[in-house]
C-alpha cells in the first residue's frame, strides 16, 4: 500500500506527542542525551532531554561536543556507544545452577530474558545496519541467542537520518548512510530533521516503515497537527542529504575488500600497527557490531549455587584465543590482524555481509588514533601487487 | 519491529548426566561413561562434541568417544590439562556433570565408503576418532583396508592401548609410535618417532594393494580417505604428507580445536579465518581449511 509510506511533518511539539504516545502504549523510550560530555543513549520522557543545539567534533582519538545554539536536536553523529548495550548487554546473568551434593541433579534456572516493550528513538542509519548485523549473528544462525532474542522482541526502532556527519564517518563507503537504505526493513519509523534557522524550531519528516509504525502515525495524526510534505520540503531534504554526503571526508574502497583482507595475512603492516596498538580493546567495546562474549561462573561459599555470567570479551585480550595452555594469537600484530580481517573480510565468509558499518567509532575512541581507513589503501596496494600475499579467492 | 522467534531446543541450557563408569586410560586421561538423570541430549554422530562441565567450575568442549549406536550412555575421554578438565578427570561414579550438545559437524563417513580409510591421531586425538573407527570396523564390508596410526609422547601416554591392540587382532592395520620409549624401552615394540613418519609406509603400501586389485584404475590413490585429530602442527604435517602421496584434499578430514565459550556460534571465540569451528567444524576437509593452519597465529 503506497499510502502507508506517505510521510507527514510534525514540529517539536509533535515529536513530544510521539514520545507520549509511545509511553502510553507501554514502551520505555530511549534516546540520545548529553551525559558526561558525550552523546549517550538513556531513557527519555521529554524532547527537552534531546541534545538541543549540540554538535560533535570527532577525529582520530578525539571527541568534543560543543553547542552552536542551532534549533536542531539531532545535529551530531554517533556517540561512543551505539544501542548495542541495550540489546546485547555488557554483563549478563544467564543462569543459576543449584546442586547440594555432587551426586544430585543440577537444577538450572534460566534468567537471560527480559520483559517489557521498548522504543529506541534516534537510531542512526549506520546503527540500524549494525543491528541488522547483530540480528544475523545472534538470531539467524543455526542457534539463537536467548538474551538477544528477548531484547529484540517488543522493540520499536525509530531511525533519525543523519544530516550532520562527523569527520570520522564513512557510511557512504559502506552503503549504510547517511540516509537509511531502502533495503533495510527492521525499523518502524524513519525521521528526518529539517532545521531552518530563519523560521523557528525544527520540523520532523516522519515516514512509516512498518505496520506498527503506520499505526503509531495514525494515532499521532489524531493527537497533533501534522502537515503533508510539500515539494519544497522534498527538495530541502534532498539538498540536506547531498550536503551530508558531500561533507563525508573518509572513504574506503570496498571493491573486492574481502579478497584484499584475506590476501593480506602476511603483510608487514600488521607488525607496524602492533607498534602503535595498545591492545586496549576500546575499538571492540565501541564497535556496534562486535559481539564476542566470554562466560564465567561464580559459586557461593557452600558451593551449592553457581551463577553463570556472560561478559563482552575482546579479541585483543590474550585469554580470548587460549587453547590449552597458550593463546593462539599471542602477538598484538596477530590480534589486530584478526580484528580488522574479521570486520572487513571473514565476516563475509561467516555471515554473508560486512562486519563494519562505517560508523567511525573505532577511529574516534582509539587512544592512539589508529584509523582503519588510513591503513586499508596500503593493504590493497600490497595485495594487488602480489607481494608476499597469496592469490585471492572469489569475490564475496 | 518485532523479530519472529523460532523454537530453540535449548542448546544453551545444561542438563544433568550421571557418571555411570569411569576408567583411567593414562596418568592424566580418563573416560567417563555418562547416562541421563534429568533430560537427555538429542542423538549424535561420530565427531560431534558436547559442552561438559561441573557446576561452579566451568564447562569445556569434549568429543563423544563412544559409538553413536548407544544413544543413551555417552562416553567422554578427557585429558586433564586445566581447571575444568582436571575436575572432570577426577569425577567419581555417581557424580553428576552438566552437558549441552551435541554440537558441530560430524565426520563424513559416507564419503569414505568403498575405499581405504586411514585414521591418524596424535595424543588425546584418538578420542574424537574412536566412535568413527568403531563404526568403520562394524561396517567393514563397506570399506577397503582400515589403517589406524597413533602417536604419543611415551608408551604410557598411548590412550586406549588395550582397545588398539584388540583392533589389531581383528585385522586393522594399527601402528603406534612414541617420541620417547621411556625407561622400559625394551618392552616397547612399536615405532619411535613422529606419527607422520608412519604414513608413507602404511598409506603408500595400501595404495599399491588397491592398485593391484584394480589394474589401470587411475583413481585408486584418491580412494583413500583420511581422518585426522591431534595438535595443529601434527595435522598440518600429516596433510602435507598425504597430499604428497596423492590423497585428494577433499578426502582428508580434520577435527579442529579452538577456544569455545558457547558452542552455538555466538561467542566469537572459535574463529579460524572464515570458519566458526563450532558451527562449520569441528570436522572440516583439508580443502575447506586451506592455509588456515599454516598462517601463523590465525
Ligand atoms: C571440538 C573440541 C573437541 C574436544 N574434544 C576433546 C576430547 O575429546 N578430549 C579432551 O581431552 N579434550 C578435548 N578438547 C580439548 C578440551 O576442550 C580442552 O582441553 C579444555 O577446554 C581445557 O579446559 P580446562 O579448563 O581444563 O583448561 P584451561 O585451559 O585451564 O581452561 C580452558 C578455558 O577456561 C578458561 N580458564 C582457564 N583457567 C582459568 C582461570 N583461572 N580463570 C578463568 N578462566 C580460566 C580459559 O579461558 C579457557 O577458555 C576438545 C576441544 C574442542 C574444541
Ligand atoms: S569497525 Fe569501526 S567503523 Fe566499522 S562498525 Fe566497527 S567501530 Fe564502526
Ligand atoms: S582502540 Fe586502538 S589501541 Fe586499543 S586495541 Fe583498538 S586499535 Fe589497539
């Protein structure tokens, strides 16, 4: 039904009504806010909590917020954490086991599920793509991750397109932004913020993207004044996206990138990167697609009850690859190679898509400012010239 | 948008199995024969593994070493190398362990039918091969000659030695080798050296036998299927040796070991290049493996 896709325009009061309607329908709403000098995702009840006028200045190893007093509430790019902690918790109690004597059956109580409806307001297009990647890994494999499945249930995803990318963004190269792609279908509403500094507050172009999204828009229409989009609005939006796209500074040539990565296993660049990399794991913690976890068990003093916990883990840690008494990847070079090769190469083999959505977080939050976009050209050149690399396999 | 759920058979939730019987194989290897006490695992195939654990200590991937035709009682042959395996090896009869599984791709036995079969093990690597060997021996009319090559550090560390001797009695070409014959060298009648050193003689001669039986059959050398389990370095050397003898890499299967936390393809630990070992392995062919083991620290 094409009418379902018809966008409407609301003002900031209308956006508050949207939040109110979501809450009335039983959702806990989350959205971006300024917390500790960064844009962070927190529970949200009022549009006044949104970062009005704030924008970010990001670079390799650099992040600063400043307020330029514009009317926009979404005039910045991604903060340090995406929505990943809400969907794939950093620390999770998965189950308890009780056993009084070694010969008793173990009673297992599973806790890794959550209840309640949630709505995420302000998901950026690249972040939505990252959720698509997590869905593939945690829901579409031969087995499903129980905790993630319950976190993904009863969830409204409301995308806000990017109009002010950061200098670290390279979504255009990865085909993940600055506007949500038509190929993505997991969200419910798509919003674009229109800011015209001459005629007052921001306006929001809201397009339904699912049946639930369309229903919310119907309720919204009965509660607040919505206006149809004019031709001029459509032109303004297009111009906004063109501006956003042309402001993107970083680029990655993704042509045969999988093959380039696979052919680069013996490249000397890894050792050079290892001289700079601290193996701190910041890049894996901020990356919206990194999903690796470890399990550990904690027992009470009597040894009767065991709590099984799951934590985010990082392939930069030595323990991560431990087999028997030794790690497989003991050098930092091999760990950096593993991380980047997984993101851009082997992720395709494992999950048929890229593990990188071009959000730039690993560039911003690397304490020594390692920038993958600056390293890839050298890998490509070496891989193409043959060098010490092996012939590439078929294009992925 | 809400994601549609599909029913899971709870491969992430441990269930209880009791130790029915235990046997010490070597000073640090024991076999635990387990039976279901609360719930039971789905059927398994040789080469698959379970996550077996002791509540409060942890759980680790261990292959099922008993034949797949006994679907109730499962055996695990475990070498004590760390926190969890040490406790498992010390488990007593009647103790309850937790299990999840079975996981992973099994040995592809069907592809070996009609040809010769070689099982090549290093150390504890004989454990994941045992169920496959039992199956081949049981259905031996479907296969050509059966070769079992086992390498260990010392004679005392040969796992399943009595069983291997009994296999030899039934006509299986069993050859053992050790790195060091140890103090009682005079009582060791097997070979000394690496297991790879046994291959040319054992496999090469088998290929000739098959060729004699089928004169002019160019494909006979390819009709040897090899099943490997052992340390990475041993398996790589074995693959090289077998390929030099002309064995088709599609017919060389190996079972791989990597760190595993979840065994259901979601923890990321068991990656080896493009493979997730718990999902795409642990059994892979030499073709699938490519240069993954020869690339250092992959
Ligand atoms: C598919 C597969 C099949 C296998 N089959 C067999 C088999 O049939 N027989 C066999 O003997 N082995 C088998 N193995 C190997 C076996 O899984 C390992 O030997 C076992 O995991 C070692 O565990 P461990 O706790 O005893 O040793 P450790 O190395 O001590 O521990 C293993 C894990 O526990 C963690 N850990 C260790 N110590 C600590 C600590 N102090 N604090 C926190 N965490 C810690 C490590 O991070 C590591 O991940 C198999 C492996 C795989 C992958
Ligand atoms: S690898 Fe870096 S740029 Fe790519 S998705 Fe992860 S954090 Fe973002
Ligand atoms: S954030 Fe930078 S220094 Fe830290 S592990 Fe990643 S690349 Fe290395």
